[in-house]
């Protein structure tokens, strides 16, 4: 399935004012927030009253607006993190803390070709489509039609569907691509598909996988070494928020303690020359498990 709509992303349009077609966030009392797509002539209804979209279109971002009952809201342009947190989902989605680190570590930027499996609800697909710009391409594989449809809807809502090819397939049978700059592999048994992933990446290409348990990470490490991936790193990202009170600055009571381990690696070509063996050991590519 691919898309040829030429819509510019509804997310993050460069403008100081809210315009027809923009994604907008309304933040009311007690942090109640809503993300809507502005459409002239329509209205937004909550239990706090009604707001006409025409009263929002043309307003400067960051200003206050009121419902017909007088309930106050701030009108904001949602960030990528706001949108991803708000995404309709039926799988575990990624947290902004992990997404940001994955994008910069794999160098996912304008013009890159990125492959993904599985698509899930499409949260990482959206983040990658945003990062690669109009010249890049995301190709995302998913086995379940219902998940693919949800991801398609989510991509269309943010206006990024035209940058993505959604493919319905069990990745056991491999990928159509052979020149990916980066691969994001997010399913429970990534270690079963490393030869296929290797074939889809160009030499030097990046791989990242996200796994909730150390047992899965161990299995993945064995598979990566067997398939000549190198520069292997395992990490997890912990973020601690603080109560932003100048006189009582202290951590908030709760934090997200664990989302998943991130495993990064790069596809390298093993050398024949004995002089390169020490370097190969240093970059983790040596098959220490003797497979
Ligand atoms: C953890 S979810 C991915 C979540 C996604 N990263 C997101 O942000 O929404 C894993 C997805 O992989 C899909 N999947 C599992 N095994 C697969 C396979 N062999 N081939 C293709 N997709 C698969 C599942 O159907 C599921 O939607």
C-alpha cells in the first residue's frame, strides 16, 4: 500500500497563527487537553462547552480562547511528542525519550531511507516520517491488516502518509529493499529475522531494536554477532521529571521506570585480512559465541 497525496504535514506548519487544516492543541484546566484538526465551519464540543473552529483559525498560537460556557483554554501548536502521546493505539507505543535517542543515534534525517517492522500503531513510523523530510522514505512492514489500517489513519491525520510505504507481510519472508540507511525492528522476536534485516540494509547501515526484557536482549546479541553486525550497544533511557516550583524544586513522585532496552548495531563486511582481526574484536563484531 502506498500513498500519493501531496499534502504537506499538518503537524508543525511554519506559522505564528493557527490556520485551516492545522493540528491544534487546546489545553484547559487541570491539564485536560485535546488535539484537533482545524476545519473552517466546524465546531469542537466538550463538557466544558463549545468552541467554533472559525474562532481559532487566525489566532496566534499560545493565546487563550474560551468556550461558549466561558471555560478557558490555551491554543497551542502540538509538538511531535504531544501528538505521539495522544495517538490512538492498540500496541505498546514508543515514548518520546526513546524516539529522540533512536533518531539521532541512527542519523535519521532528511533524505534517508528507513525500513521498519512491525508498524504497530505507527508511532515510530510517524516520528521517522517527520525526520526524513519530503525527500526521504519510510517503508514499514506489518503482518496484521488491522494494525496497518490504524497506522494508516494515524499517518493521514498528521499529513505524513505520502512519505511512507506500508507493506503487509510476515517479515520471515524478507524485505523488498536492499539499500536501507537504517532499520527499526520492533517486534517480540527480532533475533529470528536478523539475516533478512541484514539483506535489507546497505553496508554500514544502522539497526535499532527495542526489547522489554534482558532475556530477549541476550538472544538478540547472539544473533547480531552471528550475522556480522558490529558497534553493538545496549542501553536504556531514564528520564526524571521535577516539579518546576522555584522554592520547592524536587523530583515528581512518580516516574516511568522502564520502557525497554535499546539495542543498536551496524552492518559491517567482515574482512579476510588477519591485520583487521583485532579491530573487529574491538568493535564487537567477532563471533565470540563460536557459531
Ligand atoms: C510492539 S508492536 C510495534 C509498535 C510500533 N513500533 C509502534 O510504535 O506502534 C509489534 C508489531 O509487530 C507486528 N509483527 C509481529 N511479528 C511480525 C512479523 N513476523 N512480520 C510483520 N509484523 C510482525 C505485530 O503485529 C505488531 O503490530
